[in-house]
């Protein structure tokens, strides 16, 4: 089976951005330019994922990846509130109910209803795995946890490379021990959801910067590492390669491209001087995710409970209504810390520019300093 670097003419991975951003057109453009394009299966049905894979295969014959969200365990803590079908009380139900009451004004403002907080915790994981095992793709990555070793082995036997996100050296070690082919070291600078394996409100704001994380991970595991978090320029790619990464994963850099499925207001906000900074927030999903600070985040972030995916389901209609209205102040404007460096370039051209910048930066390093 080929390694990750064998698949890539260039050490550039397009991050899978859920919510309609990582569409087949974007993944195809990146793969055609010599990077690794990715589809995001998160929040899609298994059939929706399959249809996008079919569409992508019609656009490129180059390798690509599909990202899958891990099922979420029940929240720890005392059981309070409503009960499930088996009569077992659901933890965090009371906190979610309080947050729902706080969001009632948003629902009125956007003339919509709050979503069904009990819409499921597994994101169709088993059905998506069945599709990926029946009709294998070159690469599959996992977010929010580590798959069972037998899952990773089943994919490997089919020739699929497996990657798993980690935000600490300890998580990276768990990824290696489970048998994944590579680990994605996600620094706290990254936009969108942090891929922590166990979500705890006690760890809010305790993320590790990418270069520090990369050093810790490289000293802990022997499998290849993909560096992710705030990378927007070829010189940064050169830096993480010099620090031991095999490739760099970029999300926000591709979010602004014409091929991206991001809402126009989201793309414009990346360089809009009204949006001056990013923060990690639970406001939209109940899990830590980095986005541009807007009204919704300021008003609701401090009160959002650690309850994913309940809060995600709860706010989904609000986010859709805000997007329909073009109201960036009510949207989840996921973005990494380097968002002001976003460039409005076609995705393929952006890969070319990044490669040129990488090569220029690599020539300034001592011999062998930016190897893969």
C-alpha cells in the first residue's frame, strides 16, 4: 500500500470542512493541482456522502480523501432532565434546556424554530463506514476520536490510507496504537472544530500551538504526521516540514477560493476589517470550534454548555436562517488564526502559489532542512 507522501506530488492537504464547504469541485481542483483534496462527510447522510464521492470521481482521477466524524459518547456527569426510550436519564439535558431558552429570541428574530436536539449522536457512522468498505477511496480521516483497530485494519486491507486527528501527544499515541497510518496534529490555531478525543469544559482554552504540538508528537510517535493549524503560506509549510511533518493541512486558506462551497458572506468576512479576531467557542455546536468573533458568539458563547451534538442540532435552523438572510453576525464563521492572509485565488492556482512559496522558503534552509 502506498504511503501518504507517495500519493502527493506536493505536501499539501486540503482540510475537510463540514457544513457544505468541502464540495467535490474544491477537492477535485486541489487534487488535480497535486495536493490531496478532501470531502467532508460530517453532517451528511451516507448516501449524500456516496453521491459526492461519485461526483468527485467524475472530476478527477487523482487520489482524494473522505473525512468521517466519530460517534459521540453520552456526556459524563449526573443524569438530569428528560429520559430516553429506555428510561435512562440524559446527562446535560437541563443545561441544554437552559441554553434553548436563551436562544428563543434568536428563533423569533430569524422567524424559525430551534432544531431537534435529539437528532442523533453517531452522524451515521456505521452506514458511512459500510459505504467506504464497499467502495473504497484512497484516504479516509477521522475526527473527534479514534476508530476501533479492526475498522482501521479493514480499511487498510482494502488499500485505504487512514488518518486520525489528535490535539495532544497522548491522543497521537492512541492513534498510533490503534493502527492508523498517520496522525493529523491539530494546533489550537486551527479553524473549525478542535478534534479532541474527549471533550471536557475543563480543557477550554488549553490547546497547544502547532509547532509545540508537532515537536511533542514527533517525539511520541513513529508514524507520519500531518501538521494542521493556521497555515496560510508556503513558508509556513516549509516550517512544519522542517519540524518533522510529512505534509501540511490547510483549511481556511482554501475556504476563500471560488470552488469552496462557503457562503459568500463567510468568504468576505475572512478579510473584512470588522472581524478582527477569532476565538474558540461552544456557541454553535457545544464543542470547541474556532471562528470569527461575531454577535452570536459574543452573546451566547459564554453560556453554551459542553453538549455536542445537541447544541449543533439546536442551532442548525438558526445558522441556516442567518445564512439565507446573508447575516454574518448570526452565522458560524469558522476560520483559523491566519484568516487575514486568505487569498481569493482559484484552488488549483493557490496550490501552485503555495508550492512556489514553499520552494523559495526551502532554498533558504540548510541542506536537508525541509525534507519529507
